[in-house]
C-alpha cells in the first residue's frame, strides 16, 4: 500500500509539472520536444511505477518483416529478459496523439506479432503516451485503445494506473485481468 501512496505523490508532482510545461509552451524548452517529454515526464513516471533504468530498454528494436528493416519503439519494459510492455512516447505539446499516431502503433503491433521469436512469452500490450494522454492497446485483439486517459484524470485514477502499469502489476499480468473485465462490460 505504501508503494501506491508514493506513486500517487509522484503522480501529483508530474501532473503539476505537465500543467506548467503546457502553460509555458513549446518555445520555452531546449532540445527536441519528444526527448524533453521523455526526460521530464516519462522517465520519472516509469521510475514511480517501479521500472528503473535496468528494467526498460530504450529504443527497443521491432523487426519489420514485411520490409526487411527495423523499427524502434521508445521503451520495452522488462522483467529480466522477459518483455512486459511496449511504450511509444510523443511530445507533451501534441494533442489527440491517438488520432495522429494510431497507424504507427498498429504497425508496431503488427510487426511485433510477425516477429514473435524475440521474446519468451509474447508481449500483449502497447502504450502510446506523451504523459498528457495515455492509451492502452491489446496487441493481439484490438486496433483501438481499451483505456485512454487525460493527465487531468490521473490523480483520480491513480489506483487504476498502478494496476495497469506498475512493475508489480505487469509481472502478475493484472492488465490482462482488467482488459478481460472491461471486455465483458461491453
């Protein structure tokens, strides 16, 4: 329970930081907006969920078998050598990222499915986020997110975010339980 409390405290800080970043605008930052977002928001978010640097592969390779090339997802979250989740990050200054990057995410999912030899157990989940928004998609079942949240709703949904994304929850595959429950409700 203490971990969730610490997570919620960090989440509140990140939500406030996000508000301030958005208020200041893209022209106020140095460097590339996506890298800035990763440094200021995504990495601290992953840290608060229990994923330290050794548990995430930055610029994880996703073979593109149909093209004979490689693609790179921003992070592959891992437990030892087992992949748990793919995460694609975008700039916090962008809005409606699912609409803008849906095809990219679906392509990553398709390419991953075609190259399953790269993980002991298949990864079932891909997340698209710029911290301003977060979208969860089942790689094997959907072409749309089963959950999407705006950062202004993160505090109210901190327990759900923990259940979906924390290291503890992903290693227990809690996200699949949540997905199954939500699928039954539809």
